[in-house]
C-alpha cells in the first residue's frame, strides 16, 4: 500500500492543491492527515477540500480543528476519522488519537492526558499504524532546536503497545523519520520545509518511508 501522509495544512488552499497533485503523482492508495486540517475559521472549506481528494482519507484532529469537524463527514464518504477507532485497510489496522493542547514547550493529547492514556486500555493492541497530531516526547519534537515538546502520554501508548508505525505532525520544524525503540515515527508536517511523506507498507513487512522535499 502506498500511503501519502501530511499534517498541518491549516486550511491553506495552496496546500490542498499541492496534496491533490502529490496524491496523483505518487499514485497513492490512501491519504493520511495527522491533524491541523483547518485554520481557525476554515473548517467547512477544509472539509470540502478533503472530500474532493481522489483517494480515501483517514484523519485525526489537531489543536486548530474543532470537534464539530468530526460530525460533518456523514455526507463525505471518502473521509474517516480515526479518533479511538480501528479501521482495517488492506490488512493494515489503523487507529488514531485526536486533539492536542499546547503548553509552554510541551504538548499533551488532552489536559488530563494520563487519565486518558490509562482509560484507552487495549484500544491500540494489534494496531499497525497509529495517527496522532503531536510527536511522542523526545522524538522529532524539538522546539527552536533545543526543547522537547512532544507528548509523554503518546510515548507511553506507543511503547506499551509496540506499534510498528506512528504518523504525526504538529512540530513544523521537525519533519523527518526516527525510531522509538521498535516503532518508526514519521513527522509528516507540511507547515514548514517539506511536503509530507510517502510510506510503502504491506502486512508482515517493515514500512519504507520517503520524506518529500519542497
């Protein structure tokens, strides 16, 4: 499966246009959007843009995406929200976590992050791909090149469940690929220098990632 992964669109029309071209040029089977789909005032237009993508779209919300966005997909058949849901796509199990709260040099999945992490239980057992907006703490998450600003709760979920692939964004200055123990972490932010990632992944195989430059 050829997965095109992006994050941090922020409702900008030229980014949706670029994504549509990349989907076609890369012959992608699936588009994954790791949050911040919309800007603060562009939710409806952003959803319309996603609905016109020529492939299925799996997405989570980021800190600039309101909850109401998840309620607008019933007439947009190509978009699926992954928040605490599981979807099997050609033998790969996708799941996700929506939301991010920004604190000084820190990101949390929610304000009560530890309680949420404890409450999800076995939700992510057997998941092939986890999609979240922030990166895990300590991985592709440096602010100004110095301070770690990822989510400690997400890191705990990843290490406890040994998830093979995590797709994230949020830290615009840190697109790239890195490892967290057995997990391959891909920060696919297009908010700065980069145009996302092409991920080739088949059941039983290791994911192969190509970061796409501007």
